[in-house]
């Protein structure tokens, strides 16, 4: 793991509990994310990892607890407000516009950056044209960064899975987030695709200074990329610490890694 410039707390989760009917998905979860770090969230299927990301960016509203982002504390927030404040998200299941090109998909991530009203946008002249050109240039820079120039005009629905995941990352980056939530960005990828995505995650963190919260099942990836690791187990917080601390935590080994205690 490369040395990173880790700053103060950018996000603090305090005593979050979330239920759907009688099913408790998150139970009194508390942790923080520091500016500039890569923070992984791991756990078995059904542990509540994606639900935690959904709480952070406002898709789910917890019954208890609060979240503080950049010093502002809230109990709940709409996704569009989270986006305007600097939180972007990718999803476990790819959520792209399959009939649109790579460039157009990434351009949708620039919507929050467009300030001209609908009148000027409809006319496509004056400030609206200038703004569109600026946003298109920003989208093209992301395409160059991700090395997907060859597919910029191709419909994303016709792209291989690994490239679709890269386009989804590009769309999230187009919003210029301060906190990027990545929900299993390497799921379903082969080893070469995983290596590429790991490199992009590191580059996004180092070159853009973006803070990253990452859900990932590949423990090799988690241990290589992460500054700190949070472990959830059926909605409960099992462990939180440095990668080596988590890897050697016997509760984590028993519940998640599947390695039993040494027999006496």
C-alpha cells in the first residue's frame, strides 16, 4: 500500500440503526472516514454493507443515529443533496444508460455542474453552449484518464462487463466528488480487469485526492488497497482497524474468513 496524505475526519457515522419492518439491517453502527483515505467495508452477504452506503448518500433513511459530512450533521438527506455536497456512488449492479454512448453516460455525471437554465439549454447558444463545451472537455479528460478513448462513442450496453464498470466509475468521477462510494467495483471481473480497476482506484485517490469508501469481497484487494477496514456481520459491527489488525482478529476469522481457531 502506498503512503497517502491522510487528513482529518470527512465523514462520521454515529449509532446508525436501520430496519425494514421487523428485519434489522444495521444495528448501532459507528465509524469515521478520514480525508484522503481508502476505507473498505467488508463482511459476508447480507451483512449490511450496501445498506450502509445507501444511508450515507441518502437512499435509505435510518431510524436512529446521525451522519456528519464535512462538519454538517444530519439524520437523513436526499440523494441529490448528498450529490451536491460532494458524495458520488457506483452500484453493485451496473446502473448505466445502456442505449447511450460512453461519452453521453459520463456527461450525465456533469448534470450538477450545469448552471444555465432550461431556456438557454434548449436554445443551445450563449452561456449554455459555453457551459456544455466546458463539461464535455471535463468528460473527455475522464475518458483519457480511464483509457477508454476507443469506446467513447459506443453504446455501453454493447460493451464487455469490465468496461461497463469502468464507464460507471467515470460517470461518478464526472461529478468531481470529495467522497466516492464504490459498491463492489470489481465484482465479476477476471484477474486482469481487477488489476486495472485497482490501479484506477489508487490513481483516483492519489491524483484527484478523492476519499474512497469501498465494498469488496476479494480480501487480497481489500488488504492491498485499504488504509482501514470496517467489518460488518449481519448488521452488527464486528471489527474496525488497520488491515493487519482486521486480518488477525479472531472474531473476523470465525465469522467471515472461515478459518477456525487452532485446536489445543
